[in-house]
C-alpha cells in the first residue's frame, strides 16, 4: 500500500515563447493570460494569449535532480546530480505529443539516489511542434499556420485549417547579441532558470562570441532548472516517481500588436507547458 507524499511542480509555465520574428524568440516569465472567448480575443493590454493546442510535440533527452545548479558555470556540470531519465535516442530525444496526456517516454528511468536535492532539471530539444486552433463563443475560429519559413509557425487568422508548425528557441533577449540565459523567474515553489546549450560541448550559449545572425549560435538544447524553496528528500522509503506533463490551457499562443483587440496580427506559436514530479513512499507499517 502506498501513499502520495510529494507532488512537485517542476515546469509550471516554464517558457512562454514570445514571437519577435520568424526565426527569433524571447522568453518572458509573465503569464500572458488565456485567450478570451468573448468580444476581444485579447481582452486585456497583454499582447499575447494562450490556449490548448491539438498537438504539442517536445523531445526530452534527460531529467534529473541536483544538489547544486548544474548550469551555474560555463557548461553543464552534473557532478552533484542523480539522473532519473535518459532517452534511448540521444540524437533526437524521446519525442511525445504531450497534448495527448501522460507520456511514456522511450528511455531508461532510474531511481534517484537517496539524498537531498534542491535543483530538478530537464534537458529538451529547443524545437517544439504544435498544431493549434482556437474557437470563440461566436464560433469564430483562429488557426495557426506554418508559413513562417521552413515549416515554422507564422500567421494566425480565420483561414482554415490549422497546420502543424515548429517554434525554435535560440534567443532570450530582444537584441542582436546572444542572450542564452533566463534567470530567476518566480514560480510557486521557487525560481526557474532557462539556458540554451550546445549538446556536443555541453557549453552554455551566451554572449557576443556565440552570436550568429543576431541570435545564439549552435543551440540544440534547452535546459530548465528549478531552484526550489524546499528541497526534495529521497529516502530509502521512496519507491516510485514519475514526471507528468500538462499543456491544457497553455501549449499554444497567439500574439497581437494592438491590445485589447481581436486581431492576432503578431502570428502564433508554441506556448508554455507545465508538469510535475510525483514521488511515492511506502506506507509505514
């Protein structure tokens, strides 16, 4: 007999991908708010709104728990970490359509070593794939299209159908120099940091020396790290764990240059997702 002892939000509103142009994105920690079914799609002054996509594909490479932030230095350092999931395919990761619900990832899951961990982390591809449409109360439907170049997400309008498209994260700041870090975004259990990384070198991409075409060069991984207010304690009694993704109400976004309003003239793209680790301990006898 088991009891649930911890449900820990790991990636609640991890990254809100804010469209700058067809190839460059920035990240904001602020919740854009849901798209409205009323008169105005963008019902407040926020220039973005979020909604549930029909498809939300992301590729996971690795998850783990650390005593020290593994991305605090110039490159990934897992010397204080215990890995809890490793994808079998380290070239492409374990891709799953998280709009379908719980993921059964292809890879090896490992029980965390006993200990106290303050920094859960996840390594993802920096490319996300969505298919998304949103219908208002008056039955007007907005569709996100793949006309951003190379199959990337572009326009959003009332022309059907919705098309599967990709969003690529290769820049955090709205400038012409690589900004590969997004630090100390507040979440309910602490703060979250985001890092762009080159997998072959484990190098954190940041600064003028790692800039090409006004964005970060050689990016193929996105690393999310939580700095938890209350650390996770793995004890001998801990018998199981899993990670649960959720994109309901969050996986896609539309953008506008005029808010409040009803015109997604900034296009559409992928939005934030959420998830949590679930740990179980054996019931004391």
